[in-house]
């Protein structure tokens, strides 16, 4: 198993890892011949899953990978350790990453070259301990199967939604998220004691690469989700630029967080939040 590359776009790499770090403290990195994926799936954390994908040539060059698993390498790393290494490389002109072993511990070794304030050449080394995944772990990395969304909508600023959710979380644990083809979004909470709802109108619908049958006009499609799950997603508000929400009514909420614009993205993270099934009285 061999891997080495030069990181040419440290900023985008760091923003992707920052987004993961705001939600989870570890992530799975899948290195392939032409793509890199960052994944986190944990059934014990409200069922929230994050899957991201970025083209290798948008972040790396001189990219070399070899393995007995169809030239793919699956590893798990601490997001904090990855961020520490990437921050060290934020002002560098050369960042070489290699898969190495220190004793019996596999690591990603970052060799960073930069200039000091006096203009002298500096070399910095950062080592990120990793865990190489076993075949049984790799087999479990399956993306959620979801039905065709009932509606797609471009969300308002996540910071604004976060303010609303922070106010609602003291009133209950389950929120209803609803949207329509006319660009209306509602987030609310209803219980025996209280009913509160906040809405936005005039939001855009994204252009889909594959045309889909338009949703019925004038219909609000809804999904109930746990407050803690939605809060995890909203912690990416400082990183996201454009976010698209897809509602699969009574099944799940899918959220695409774009790093950069949706047209010229440096990467995209896909959040899957399962629906909370309400008890029928």
C-alpha cells in the first residue's frame, strides 16, 4: 500500500475538514484514483450521516496511490489532527503528504515548506495517526438509500436558521421542516402546550443536473427531525456558502452544503438526517 501527493489547494481541503470537525471528531477518508471522500456515519448520533466527495485534481497534484483494494485506501483519522496539520500548511508553497508507518502505527506525514518572516526557508513536519480500515469496516460504508425528494429548495443563511432552532430547542425535541415548490420554507414545533413556526418565502429552487418531475404547486412537503440532529448540521454555518435542502416526506432530510458556489464548488458535503416517526395516538 502506497500513497503520496502534493496538496495544491490547502484552503478547500481545510474547509472540508473544518465542516466535518464541527459535527464529528473523527472521519473516514477514502482515497481513490480520481476522488477523495470524507465520510462519517454513526447510528448512535441521531442517525446523522455525512458524505462528501471532491475531485483529486481540484486539491492535489503528483497524486500516486497503490493498494490491493482496487487502488483504494480507506482510513480513519481525527479531524482535529488533520486540521492541525492543514493549518500549519495554510501559508506554505509546498505540501507533500505521504502514507508512512512509525513503528506499527500508520500515519499521514505532512512535509511542509514555507518562508519565515525573515524570508528564510522553513520545513515543518506534522504526523497524523490513522487507522486503516478492515474489509468488514469498508463493507459497512454504504450511502443511505433515499426515495426521490418531494421538493428541493435553496436555504436562507444557515446562521439565520440556527438562531431560530436555538430558540425552539428549549420548547421541544422534534421539529417539523416543510417546503414548497413556490420557494416557501417553514420550521416549527408543535406540542400539546405550544405551537411555534417561523417561515421564509421567495427562496430559489436549484437547477437539477437530471431533470425531475416538478412537485405539485401549493403543497407543503414535510419531515420531522430531532433538534439535536438539525443542530449538528447547522454547526457548519460558518463554512457553508450555498446549501440546498431536499425533503423526502416522512423519510429523511437531505442537505447539500457547498464549499464555494454551487456552480463553481470546491467541494460538497451531503448530510442525511433521518425522519423522526411520530407516535400515533
